[in-house]
C-alpha cells in the first residue's frame, strides 16, 4: 500500500510545521536532535576567507528550504576549507555551435535557427575516460528544447539522434573539442525496423497509426545505450533509442511518444575518432547494462524494447515487462548469442551489475525505475540479489536485499528462475523442489533462524524501509583486497540514497529519496556464495541520482543529484551541489566542497588519470513532461536547457606537495600470478592499486573496479608487486596504476597514475584461478538477532545498539524533508515570482503555436491516415505489389 499526500494534507502539514516554533527551529529542539543524529555536522565548517572556492556562483539563486523556517538553500555552497573539502574549477564548455550550417562562437547553450528551432550544445549524459587526457561523451535527450507543448505529445517528431564529442584537456587543463565520425554514432543507416504494436498482426502493415517509418533522423539515437570498454581500449555502445509516435499520424506534430530500444552495438575507435557498426543483439534494449566477463566477452542484461507501451504481438509473454533474456557478445567474432532460458531474469532498467571474483555477475538490487509504478508486472522480483554463472548460464538467488534472508542457503536459489513465465518448464520446477526439500529435510528451521538474525536496534525502521530494490542510486564496488593467501574472496558494494520500495512489493520505488547508506557483501569460494548486508552512517541529506566515483585513496565520492525524483515530476526537484565523501575506515559520510552548476538528471562524474574528477552532464526531462519551464528562480533545478559544461573537482590529496611519483612501472601486465617491479619516489608507499578506466552512463559502470595488489617485498624505493592470476579480478582492459602512502594525520595520498593494459594469461584461457581463502570470513553484522536482542534488553531506542547515534526516526524525517523541501522560503518566492510568471507566459505562447501547427497539418495527415487504413484493409494486394 502506497501513501500519497493530497494537496490539502501537504498544505496542512506545512502550516503545522511553520506555525510551531519547536518544529521550525530545528536546531534547538528535540526534533532537531533526531533529524541531525548520526549525520555530518557542517555548521562549524566555515571558511572565513573563501580561498578554497573558485570565483562567483553563476547560478546561486536562493533555493527551497529543507524545512519551513530554514532558509538554507538546496543548492547553497558549503564553506568547507579546500584542504578538507577540495574545490571545483570554474565551469567550461564547448565554445562553438553550428547554426544553419555555420559555426558560431558563443557562450550560450543554444541558438535559434532560421526556422525558429534551437540548435544546442551536447551535454555529457554518458562519458568515458580514454586515458590520454581525452574523454568521449554522448548527448542525452537531443531536441527537448524544441518541444512546445508536451514531450509526451511531440518528442517522437522533434527529437533527433544524439551528438557525440571528444573533449581533450592538455597539461594546463585547456580544453578542446572534436566531433567523431559520424557524429551521431551512425546506427541504423537504413532506418530501424521498429517493433510497432501492429507489427505481426495479420493483415496490418507495419507502421499503421504510428510514425516509425517517416524519418531516419531519430531512429538511431545513442541516448539510453550502455557503454563499455573492450580489451583493446575501444568503447562499445549497446542499445539506444528509436523515437516515434504511436498512435500517431504522419504530417501531424503531435501523437503519443514511444521510445524503443535498439538492437545495435557500435564501437568507437579512440585512435581514429570514428564509430563503426558491430553485431546486432537479438532483442532491442533501452537502458541495458553491460559487464565484461573474465574471458573478455561482454554480458548484457535487461533493457526494454518498448518503454511506454511494452506490447509485443510476436512475443506476447514478453509483453508488460523489461527484456528478461540475456545475451553475450563474442569478442572474437563481434556477434551476440542468447544465453538460453535459464539465463533469463526480470531486472530493472540499467540494473546495477558487477563481476564477482569467482567470475559470476552479481545483481545488487538497484536500477532505474520509472517511479512510482515502474513498468513491469513482475517487478517484485527486483528485490532479490542474485548471481549469474556464465559457465552454467544460470542464476542463483542469494537473498532479499538488505535483510538476512539467504535464499541459496534455504533451498530457494532458483526461486526467481522458476516463477519466470517465459521459462516455465517442469525441469525448472523439479529442480527448485529438489533443492527446497533437500534443505528442509536437513535443516527444517533454517528460514526461521535467518529471520532471527534481524537486529532489533535504533535503526530497525531504517533497515526495513531501506531493504529491497533501490531506484536511481549508485552501486559502487569497494576496492577488492587480497587475503593472506593472495586470493580475492570478498566483494563489497556501497549503495546510498535513491528511492526505496518502502516495503511495498508491488512498487519498484517511490518519489522521495532517503539518506540511508548500506554495504552489501558477497563472499565467494568457487561456486559457494554468501550474502550479507550492513548499514553505514547515512548521507548528510536525502539524495536522488548522485554519481559515485571510487577514488585512489580508498574513499568513495558522490556528486550532483537532487532532493526529489526528477523523473516522477521533472523540474520540481531541488539540485544538490555539495559533494560527499565516504570514509571506508569509519563508514561515515562527510560533506565536501560545492560545485558551481546544478546537475540533476543525466549528470556524470568520472575519475581522471591524475586522481581528480571530471563532472558534467545535466539533461533533464522537460518540466512536468511539458516543455522547458525553468523554476530555477524559486530554488528548483535549472531547466533552462541541457547543460553542456564541465567542472573539475580537485580532492584534498591532489593539492598536497608530497604526492608520491611512480618513476618506473610496466605498461602491460598479464593475469598470470607473476610479480613485477616498480619504482616510486617515496619509500613510504604501502599500497599499489589498479583502477579500471571508466565508461559510464546513468550512474552505471558495470566494469568499475579498484583492485589492491600485494606488495610482497621492497628494496628502498623499488617495490615488488604480486599480480593476480584471476581474470575475474582484473578482466582484460585498460587500467590506471596508483601508488599511495598514509600520512601521519591519517590521510592516504595517492600518486598520479600511469596507464597499464591488462591482458589475460595466454596459458590460462580465461580460467578462474583462485587460491583457497586464508580464513573463514566472519559476518560483519555483529548483533544478537531478534530473539537475542529482546532477551538482552536492547530496545528500539537504545543508542548503543545503533552504534553511530543515528536517529531512529531518520526514515520519517527523510520523507518529511522531501515533502517540505519543495516549498520555497518567503523571500525566495517573492524574488523569483516575476521570472516564474515569464516562464509560464512563454509556455502558453508555445502551446498556442503547436496548436496552430496541428490544425494546419490535419488535412494532409487525414489523407495519409486514409491510405494507411486502405493498405491495412487490402493486405493481399499490398503483398502482391
């Protein structure tokens, strides 16, 4: 059951909060203590001289208060000193635009063409680090600025294929840009064979009552493709978007938009800056996820073939949900193959997938869901974490995300596969029953024993609400570390913020994000796997769609995002500009410096070779699914248009003068278990780490990994380092090699990286070579469980049980903050009202324009519709022709 607040209820709640001094003055009352318990304290992090901040905030308009009575803006900069919080560079963007065939120098985001439409610079909705100072990026939602009435009604007609760019930063960070060839990636040069609803129905021609075949300008968009680096350093983009209206009529500017997933895979060659076509998948996929396997092949899962109207006459059992079939790309042949029925799985869009050290692909119960209702009838299954074995081509259910329910240990490892409607067969059911009966007979109380592991402490409400699938959140694999035997048997995944399921199995997510943060752990020993989960300290505030970057100092940084879901109600979220840092030692978050620009949907962040972070993106859906209406003046996210700018974040360690230098290191390594030597400038270096170069979109990089390599000996400044023999720990590809040491004040200071190509051991043939675990890993959650907690007298409000003084009411205050943060402060509302009035007036004028265009086009469109209907009524004559 979902709770929805009516406008009247929201207003009453707001009045109650603003009229009560005890509630409005949050910093002084009991509620303030509850709200702030366990969260970073930024009140004393003032920076008197402001030297850590780059100059003026170009978008520092006041924002909505977190709660009534608090005029702190949602996007207000934090005053954290640079040596603590780092700093952001001034924004920079491509200096030119092509308008009516002419290149124009301009600082504007968009310029008007002769026909009245806008030409705009691309934003980095997808970005990849090419490793040599260059970054390839792809636009998102090309053409939203030309919507006059509603993106739902018009986008199938006004959108065009997305642009790509290569950004180069020289040694002084001076940027330059090049356009790849072809600039739009070149998918479907002959037009896409669209999967319209009418397709496959007897006697009905393809495209009837749709505009799928009227143009090739928008049926090969890079938008919504996932990207992955191949072993040779080239980048592959898989999937993408075919736009059209359905129903729709050729000649009319309005209809009902459809976004169809493409079967295409395209390869970008960094050497020649060119796109080429590779093999097509069996299924069209919009929002799929890619993971490189131990043998270098690429695994793809999920996506949807038709987003808004997922009806497939030729495959009716696949209707009403995302693509359950998985496929594998053969690196040698450039072709895709279906992995079979047992490899199917219902997953959210852009599912959070990672390669485990045993070679299996782990699903971490996260993804993109078009909240609050999602788009799949079987989306309750998204709450179950699982692993896919490429050798057996089967999934193993590991547990319910965030809770101590270990399905594979109680005979339910094939539960999800068995209830999959497209994999319904007696063999699968028999296999599940055999596992279940065997486990039940040997240990009939196993399930009950697992339930008693649920801790009873101050965070039980957070643990419950935060369990299950989390929408629009990152999933960062923490650095893989070897045990004493040199094996990698424990993988940890950090997730924070996002929108939870709110314990409603029918919903994949809600509207209001949370600040809750957790680490999910998978212990592996060959095919044996064990899942567990623990809460960490929370974020400083609820956060939607923040981008994570695993840093070479072992931390995780997050950037950008909003305080409400910008897909449910686009344009009504407040942007969050302050970065946050996760400390792996204390498992707490710290507020860092603030960016200049407001970046919510389709923002990006990528680690640079020198240890800094390139921040970009912001390509939101049109306001309330209408046209571009910008409420920035009253503190909401900036919806002027897509933001083509970038900023560079410099972390505190990159400002120090004592960073070690890698003076000599190999540029090529193999996963053969041998040692190699490297020379560093500082003999105090005690950690060597390989971090894979990032290719990312929509918070997703299935190949993101940092791997610590053991230093087995040293002689002065020369280190002898042990390479792993396991290609599932370091799949073939391009990496950045960092060396670091820990200072007396506890800061880990990494070097600038050197590039390293990792190749598979020629004699290994992709075999997973892992030594036995050095010791049994103990469950990181140390608690007495449900029964033990009650017997020991630990109560729900016992602060010792929480461990970090996190308020037991945090899930409630998170939701309260999300409800009230949309309300601007009085002065903000007064100051911003004139600009809002202008925005609404312009939107009304645009709506009148599209109405006139529709009326003008009706006669010609009627003729086309009549011809479509005639063709549909005479299929034999059409076929004979």
